[in-house]
C-alpha cells in the first residue's frame, strides 16, 4: 500500500461546533445540516430536537451528552469524548442548542480540541435569546422604545447572579436573561432596588416550539408569574418596555392584575 493510500484511510481528527437553533427544528441552518451530513460522530445536548438528528448520515455515531440535573455528563468528560472520537473516527460534530458562542461553551471546546491538534470549525445557530422573544411577538429593539439589548447569564460559574443586570437596568435597553429561572426572587429584588419593579417582563418556556408557554407581568412579580403560569426551565426572561408588544389584546389586563 502506498503512503498516499494509507493516509487516505487514516481519519483526519476534526471538531465542528454547531448551533442547532432555539428549539424549532426548522430553524437549523443549511450550513449546519450539511455539516451533520458529513459527521462521523455527533455529540448532542439535551435541548436538541430529535428531528435534527435525522440529518446525520447512515452509520454516524450519535451520543447524548446533556447536562440536565441528575445527569453525569461533565464538561471534562465531553472534552475527552471529543478528542477520543475524533482520533478514532474523524469528524466530530458538537451539536448545541441555540448558538454555541452565547453561553454555550463552544469556544472552550474548540480551544481544548486545538491542544490535541484537531482541526476546528464553528457553525452559528439562531440564539434563543432573540428567537424566543420574537416568536412571542417581542422585538429586541423598537424605534423610540429600545435602542439596544443585553443578553445576560442568570447563573455565573460560581452560581451567583451576574452583576451586569444592575448595570443594564440603568439603561432603556431590552434585557434577556438566560439560565435565570432559579434566580427569579433575586432578579425581582434587583429590579426593585434599581427602581424598575414595574418594568414589563415576559418568561418564555420552550420558545419557538409547539410546547411554548409565556407568562407576562411586572419585574417585581417574577416568581408569581412563573408560579401562576407553571413555567420552568428551559426558559428565557425578557425585561423591557418592548414586552408590551407581546399581546396587545391581553397585556393591559395582565399588567393591571400585577399592579394590584
């Protein structure tokens, strides 16, 4: 066998970090579909729609590595799998919900893979931080209402709420909080402390999917909104005057209810 023929048989270890979008399987990009069709191994997260995995080529190994409570897929074990599978089989796709570079640790996985000489690539995905609100009728910006928006994590690596929230509340920007459902009381308290207790808010669970549920109200009532509407993870929290666009027929009645 020639050296060239041998080299053609040896898989080139490669990692592509791919965004699957916010939940609706139709919102995955064509680029992402093409990459999935070329993957030898796909490591996918908990929020990936099952239909998306049908794009994988026959024989591709599909491995679930979700991080929901009670599941044991640590980041270290995922990193190990990326490298191991890439050297065993070739092209590994790391399939993540939303966009991998928005609180998705995509860059961390790429940096780790590069330490082991893997080729790396990134495919953007539509982020739930924008799409979930949009599907609920809430724009991120609106002329004369909001000129910018913030996307903030509700839970930092040490478990605390980001101090960026207080800074963002000093502006008129729309604020989107990801991974904040366990911090509703703290978020409400910060809003009250900043004089923004009456800021319109929306909690959107399973945004863009058939299971989408939305609760509307005021920032100071965030825990009550979640309880009354039976809202839980996965969800995004939207704060800002743009929330008033969500449902023009019901919105004033809802706000009146929470204002007491």
